[in-house]
C-alpha cells in the first residue's frame, strides 16, 4: 500500500470518527439508533471481510455469531455483569465458536463451505428457540440493561461504543492486512499451492480468519442487545446473513472502507425506503440487483483500481551483493538434496519410476525430457505435492512424503510452469510473504524496513525493473517469472526448484537468467531446473538428468547427454519407423484451403506467436515443427477458436474465421484433434465418435461411417462400446482422430498425436495418417517428433520462439542440421 | 405411524431430490446454480394453481403451460442473473440469484395474493390403506414420480443425443466446443431444465401442502443441503441424499418432534460434510499443480 | 445533520418514479395540521395478509372519521411501516414514526415479540401504543409505572382460559392434548394453558409442537391419541391448523378441536377441506349475513373501498379488521377527550372515554388505569367455518 493511499485512508477513517462522535451527540434518538446499527454492521462487515477479503472463504452463517454475541452479552448483563466485561466475553465465545466451525469448514470449499455455514446458522437459530431455559425460547430475553457511564445518555453511550468498535475494527483490519498474519491469509487466498510451497499452513490461516471474523461479529452482537433491550431469535433472521455478505461484496471485498459502503447500503437504504411499507422488500431487492449489475466486483474495489494507482517505486538497478551474500550466508549448511529411486503411480499410469539424482549445494542440475516424461511430477514429489510410492528424498534428513508446507520450512522453494504469484498482492508483498518462511509474526505489525530493503535487493538480483508496488496480477509475463524466483529466494532456500523458468522469455532475458543461476549457485543454493530451452540447459547445467516416459535414461554432463543415442531418439523420435511415402509427390490445387497471414498471439504479455504466415492447400499434409514452447500448439488452438488472435487473419476457403468462436469454426469444417486427446471419458467410444459428427448438417449414416472408422482403426472394434476413459493412450488417440474424421472436415488439425504413445502405437497411428493423406484429406500436423512428422508430410514449417525460421518440402528438411539445433540447442550461448 | 411417516419422508425426500437435481444439472455444466431454486418451485406451484384452479384450464393444458413458462423463467435466470456475472469471472451470480429470489417472492405476493391457497386435487382425497396407515394416492405417487423423473434424467443423459451433448459439456467443455457444440446454449438449457424440475416439485407438493408466495424458501434451502450432501456432481448421489434427508427428517419428527428436525438434519449435514468433504456420494477431485 | 435520513426520504418519491414502480401508492401529502397515526406490522412475508387486514380496518375507520370532519377539526393520516416480523426492525420503525413522523398514536403489530420490543419505547417516549392484534399478556401487563400501552384484541391468558372452559362445557373434556405452533405465540399460549389446567387440577395428554413446514402432523397427533387425549387445544396459523385437520381426517380420529383464532387468518375451509367445520375457534368479531347496523356499515365500506372483496370469504381475517376499526375509533375519542395530541393527555383521554358503540361491542368505560384491555372473556365468541364463511357456533 502506498503512502498516498495510506494517508487518504487515515484521513478517511479519522473523518468518519470525528463525524461519528459529533453525530452521537447531536442526532435524534431514531437517527442515533440507525447510526448505531450502521456502525455495528460495519463491524460485522469488517469481520466478514477478514474471511472473504483476506482469506478467501465465505460464510452465510455470520448472523449466528451476531446472535450468539447478543445472547451472551444479554445473559451476562442481566446477571449484573458490566457490559465492559460482557463485550469481550461475547467476542471470545464467538471466536471459539468460529474456530470450531472452521474445523469442518476447512476441509471443504465453494458451495460445500457455503452449505456448512448455512447449516450452522439454522442450527444456532433453532437452538436458540429450543433451549428455552437459557435463551427464553422464541419469546427471547427482555429487560436487558443499558450501560451507564456518568450522566451520559445510555443511547449516546451505546452509539459511542458502536463508533469505537467500528473505528477499532477498521484500523485493526488495515493493520492486519499488512501484517504477517494478513499476508499469510492473502497468500493462501491468492494461491493456496504457492502459499504451501512457501511454508504457510492453510489450516492455520483459515482457522484464524474464521476465529477473528467471528470475534468481531460477536462483539458487534454484544452491543445489539442493550441497544434493543429485547432480543429473540426472530431479531436475527437468516436473510440478514446474506445481506452481510452482500454488503462486503458490493462494498468491495478486501478493501478497508468497503464494509462502510456496504453497511450504508443495507442499513440506510431500507430505512430510506421505509415509506414504501409492504413494497419495501420488493424495491430493495430490485435495487440490490441493480447495484450488482453495475458493480459486480464491488464499488470500492473497482474504483480503487481505477483511480488509486499505486506509486511507482522501482527496485534498485544494481543489487548490493554484500548484503545478499550475508542474507544467504545465514542458511544452515547442508549436504544438499539426495533423491533415490522415487516412483509414483497415478491409477494405471507409472508417472515416474526409480528416479535418482543428487544436487549438492552450489550446483545446478537440470531435469529434461520430452513432453510427458514426468519432469514436473518429480518436482512435485520433491516439493511435497505428491507423496512418492517408494524411494527416498533426503535433505540431511528424510523428507519424502511430508506436506508441502513442511518441506518449504525445511528449505525447499520452487517456482511453477504457469507462475503462481499472489496476484492481488503487490510485488513487494509477494516477497515479504516469502520472507516469512511460513511464520505468521505479529498480528498487527507490518514488515520492518530491513525486510523491505532486503526484498528490494532480491528483486534487483533477479533483474526486476518494474515498480515494486504493482499488483502481481498486472505484471507482464517476464516479470512474473522473475518475481516468482525472487519470492522463492526470499524464503532463503537451500534447494531451489525451477519449473520452466525460461518459458516465454526472449533470448536476452534467458541469458540473464543463466547468469542469475550461476550467482545463486555461488550462494550455496542447490539449483534444480526443469527446462525445455536446451540452449540454456546445456549452458548452465553441471549435470543433467534425462527422463523419458517416467524413467531416467541418462545422467551426466551436458556433452555426455547430448551424445547419448537414447536421448536423441527420445527427442527427435526414433528413426526405426518408416512411413509409406506418397506414390507421387503432391500435385493439387493451389487455391489455399487454409491461409494464415501475419498471425500474432499472446497471453497478455509478449507474443508467443509472432507474424506467422502459413498456407495449406487442399489435400496437402503440412507439418509445423519446433521445440516445446515454440508456439506450435498455440497456432492450432487459435485456428480452432480456442484462443483469440491478437492480430492477423485466418481464412478457411476464403472465408475469414478468426472472429468466430470454437463451435462456429467447427461448424464451418475445421476440426482439431487436440493435444492430450481430450476424450469424453465417461462416454463410450461410439458416443465419442458420434459427437464428432455433431456439427454436420448432412445426413449421417451412423453405422456405415463408424464402420469406416473401425476399418481404419481395427484396434477399436473390440472397444467400441467401452468407456473412452478406460482406453489406452494410443487407442484414445485413434478415437480422437476418428472423432475428427466423423465431422467430414475440410481440414483436420492434429496437435501432438504421438505424445505419450508406445513406438508400436506411433507406427500404427502414422500409417493411418499416411493413408488419410493418400485419400486426399487435408491435414495440418504438429508433432514434437520431427523426424516422424517429416516422413509423412509434404511440406513443413519450422518454428522457433514464435517465428517461422525455415520452411520447405519435407525432403529438404529431413536431415537438416538446423532442425536438430532447434530441438537440442546446439551452439550454446553464454 | 411409522409407515405413514416413511411414505411422507420418501415423498418429501424425492421432492427435495428433484429440486436438488436442478442444482446438480446447472452446476455440472457451468459451476453455477440458481440459489433461488425455491422461488422457481413457488413459481411453478403458483402458475399451476392459477391455470388449473383460478382459470379452470384442463389439466393437460395447465401443466404443459406451467412447465413451459417455468422453462422460460429458467432461461431468464441464466441470461440475466448468472451469465452477466459468470462470464466476467465474478461470483456475484450467487448474490444476484438470491436477490432475484426475494424479488420474485414479493412479486408473487402482490399478484398471486398474500394468503395460502389450497391446490385441490382428486388424488389427495382418495386414500388407500397400507400396513394400517391411511395414505393418499398422491403421497404414494410422489416418490414414484420423483424416482421416475430422476430415472428419466438418467436415461436421457445416457441414451439420447441431447443427453450425450449435455454429457460432453459436463465432461470436457472445451472438447465439446471443438465438436461444434454451443456450450453457452447448453448451460441455458440446463437452467431451463432446472426450473422445470422445480416446477414439477412445486405442483406435486402443493396439493399436500398449500400454495403461497413464500412456500419455496425453506424447501430451497433444504434442497441445497441435499444437493451438497449428495456430492453435487453426482446425479444418483443427489437423489439418494434427497431420500435420505426426507427419511431422517420424518424419523426425527416421529421420535423428537418437528421442532427438532432442522437442528438434527442440518447438524447432520455439518457432520457429514466434515467427515466426507465431497458429500456422501461425491468423488474426490485430484488437485493438479 | 440533525435529521440524517430526512433528505433520503424526501427524495423517495422521485426515486420511485425513476424505478417506474407506479404501483407504489404513497399517501398524498396531507395538510400540515393532519393528525398522524402510525402502524407497525408485518406487511410482507407470511403474515402479510393479516397486516393487510389491520391496514383495512384502520383505513375504513379513518375514512369515516375524516368524512365526519376529522379529530379536533384536523384530518387523520395513516403512516405504515413493515416490520418483517423482526423485533429489531419493528423497534426501529416505531422510533422513526414517533420521532420523525410524530405520530399521536401508534398502532401495533401482529407478532408479540415485535410489540414487546416497542412497549418500553412507547412508555419511555410517552406515546400511546394501541395493540390491535398481538395477544401476548406481557404487552399490556408490562409492569411500567406509567403505562401507555392499550389493546383492543384478545389476550392469550384469557383466551386460553376461555378455550379450556369451552372444552369442558361443550365436550366434557377430561384430558386435553395441546398442539402448539413452534413460535413465540405458541410458547406464550403454552404458559396460559398450563395455568388454566393447573387451576382446574386437570391432567393433559401432552404438548406437541407443529411447524409451518410440516407436511402432515400425524406423528404428533398419534402421540396425543396414544396418550389418551379426548380434546385437542390448538394454537397455530391457518396453514398448520389446516394440516392438523387433514391429518385427523387421514387418521380417521374423530376428536373435538378447540382452537385459538388462527384458522380465521385465511381461507381455512379451502385449505383444510370438508372437515374444516370441526374446528371451533375463538373470535372477537365475525361478519355474517346478518350483522348489526354497524357491521353492515363497515362491510359495505369495505366492499366499496376494496373492490377485490366480493364475498364474506374474502374478508380475512375479520378480527384484524374489527380490532383495528374499533381501536382507531377509540383512539380518536381519546384524542377528542384530550383536546390536544400530547401523549400524556391522550393517554388520559383513553381513561376518559365513557361510551363508544363499536363494531365488536358497545364499549362502556373501556379503559381504566387498572384495565388497559378493552376486550374481556365475555367478548369472545366461538365460531366455525360453514361453507367457507365464519359463523358463530351458537347464533
């Protein structure tokens, strides 16, 4: 939070305070009562805001805490206990109740959590009715004494108490939000996965949020009973719970002043509408709907993002290396990471088998392998997201099978393939969260200047140049990667796991990354890299572990690995298979079936596909080749309408299709066989095939056409009535191709059809593709197995980091050394 | 007494289940629900009453008309209360449907009337004796109809083209789009079906009970509990949970009195979810990192 | 600043216009010197129909008063607020009516808890609060030294006494079973019944609770039957009361049912079916084919003011209308007696009312400092439904 908005907030809160106190003495007793209810609703709203805005949970049961607070305070004060004691007592009882409710609530989320809180509200409501001896049953408690203090009018006194609670709650919220507790809650909310890998225990933060939220709500309730002098269960209707949530959401969840706005809406608006008598609820609900339509994300939330831009504060350009080495020097010395024979199985799939390697302090180790080789699975086991079925992971002591947050506290930090920053937190807060190492710290104290300074140094180290106050959500792609690494470093790890850190980075950024890895190793951190950019891998790695289909196939230095036959085979595809070539070279119409001009694609950051031009003629089989992350699949997805093009044009038979959605494009005769097969797993093979014909307008002779598919893929004949999800990968791929063919498409796009298939299956599949080609079907093929694709293709385009670097006939490209370089990173940099 | 209670428990339970299947069907295709499902049920009962009793239409006209109008109501809910929010990634559809529920209940109060009315039906007046208990034909029919609709849903989903399309959207929406299926339209249809289920429940339950503007509120809440308890993504789980909920309610009423039914049933919901976070019949979903 | 909400309320008519809710009927601005009376009742939700009856009774009386030149020469204006059956809302609304609208007399509510929440306020602010429905004993017997709460309605304790006596007289009741709605009203009557039975040393078969959400009440009834109940004492709103009758039919248990006035709150005979007439219930007033002159006068006023009223069956609940009608006229007389609209003076004005020929009865000195309830046991009549209309059991 910047200084500017901090002052704004401080002045806002003090203005509210002064105005409240003045009003407390000047208002007539009706307005005073309305005001008191308003202030108490703000307190409840703030409490609920801790739950919704900070910890990302929801509760439709807060009216129950409100009621419990009111009853506790009523019962105590009626026994002669002073309100000054009853108030904290009510808060305490509710905090305990909230903590208890958190136990079942923690295990669930989404609608399940909503239901538990609804059930809680109803149970408490009926409990109050039935426990007559204590609560007075449905007729409630009467004659609740008002507090007294000198000659102050009790109503004014109560208004002042409510004001004090309101201001206290607002200030508390502001402090909490920026304290260690608040950061931990917000971190868990933004990304539970990342929070766990930074050592935060979500159980702890969520329970605390529930308890704090209930505490505030209970204290507000405690003031309600003297204010009303009479309470019964009907004073706390369930609908009020929903209004509380609405107040927070409409006001702006997570903002300090949001509940103030929300309380205005749900307390003052109904009063203003009281003249409407029986039409009040009708009009009120209509107005609520209107507000929701106008500001679905909350008024203050949207407004703050529009008008309150955080102050620009860049990280230092040059890191202070002495300070950083002092920081990392505090890391306890260790023998590094020892992974021995870890294996894991998911259902029938052996995702990793007998993987072993070691990463001593100060070393850089890479894990590489073709797509689906199990690299990320290995990282997930090391960082505690999966427990290995067998094997050992040692970081001085055995750590295999520990939960992620314990592993993080043991000194293992990681980044993710798709970055998992805490999007609603600023860059600085992301780092400060990392620096907490999972500890909560002080409930109201913010980070120290020293910690801030250190965070800036870490950002300088990774080369982040943006403002440290920007929200992580708004960062460009490259910066996200950098900040995520800096956040991992902030937890002062002994082992740093990096999952594709260079994905989507330009060459210059990648080179800087390489330098950074060396620096980090110099600090004694064991750096472990999963990366597709072979240039980078070969340049920085001391040792490389190569995986294929979950099994280690090579382990050694860069040069050793590069020469390994098995590695080359795994990457470029075995050359043992021979597809049947065309009898005669393709000679068809040059009226392009598919015409792509200057296609640019991005995912909110740097373009992943840049000015690509590509032509597919009718009856041709065209291959797009390139290493992982080169943008091949992005092109196919964009063609199929799954991802909108940033610019450029796509013509299918001279008709522009880039503005259409996926279902419309499918209806126009472009069928995509997506990566990973994308079966409808709970439907039979027959149904999957029939759905392929969904968009056709001509008459489908189901039996005959399915028979044709079965002749093409005889292996499917026995499986035609089994569920698609039960088929092997190769069989599923055949179903996927068959499903595409059922659409009788003008052009069939295939995305990585050989991925994860056994060699025999690949052969069978490619025979089928060759047959399709010979029958005159137009095909656009993306396959990582370049040699394989070039055996069946007529022409091919080679893609590197989003640009076409080469194109030509398959014959020309076969055995071209530039192709191998694109895949295995020959001619390394740095 | 036990027989009568069990029959009425099964009857109420199957109606909860029917409403809950409405939650289920929209949830699986769009991860959203109409929180004011109870109001949809009320709309069904009120329209049915107005057509059949007030205007004296023949039943073969009144029922289809009611169901059609409720389907339109469901489409409107999706179009104006859910899609504007869910398409922007906002969760405010939840609040919007709640607010619309209050709005619709109040509108019904001013148009239909403020007093409960009796939906007379020949079926309630004819009784049969079963194991010593006098039970009306309608009460026997309700669980049968409830089960038949649930079964029909199952069969439609399993064996018809529409069912396959729906299933495709549930199992893999992206692949469904690639097949040329308009997933948005399927979501809208799901909301229509959801409202129709609610309307059927409303018309079946009304003769045993009465028709009034706020009849749906508690029903809707209980149905939501049933949907969650059954593990909202499993249709058969939801139906079984409905029967279970109805039976537990009936048994608690017999042994402890109806004042305690809500404490018991909702207490059990909390307990059940604490022990089985994905519902009694739901399956665990794997978290991908 | 002093009147925080005034501007909002002022702007309200425009807002209504903007939202195009033309159905909203706001009473047109009256001359400044109008005497305002307030009503706080549930106007939405389950009890909306009863709230509407109170509105109608008050409106008919006010129309008569205004047609006759008003009170103290000033017209009377009714201002209504919805309490949603929530005591918090009711208390807030009462405060607003007293302070903002400066009502001379406040009429109140359907729900005893809401009235109980308003009572201390009325006594503290010294504004007469006239109960025209809620029957909780504690409303008028509130223990305040300076009691500003009056009532033209039944009182649970006396009703329960009357119901028990009726059972004994008519059905030779030996061992009653109680069926009580599970809400504050039922709870309050449980106390009254227990007291009435205790004074007679009479045993009871059991106390069973019924809920509006009960599909049938067979389990409760079976327990009472097995415990040997020979008469049922029933307290419940129209819906659950009808469920009791239907369940009795299905059990084929022919037992007398003596009831509080719940069945009068709606179309009981429609809801309960052919055997609705078996329930004998208490009323303060019924409109019949042959009314007193006053009754006919009110009935025709109702029909002309509210065209949707066509038959006697459309006048539900009659008690609400009658109580409100008489309550308003008594309040008017009190203000006339006081000669001004000051709270204490009007309160004393109620004591000073000598005689009023009302709809329910001829009131003679209806209120004294000891007696704030205008109606007593002798004013209750037992009725049942015949062909959709409420008729006295004994004409």
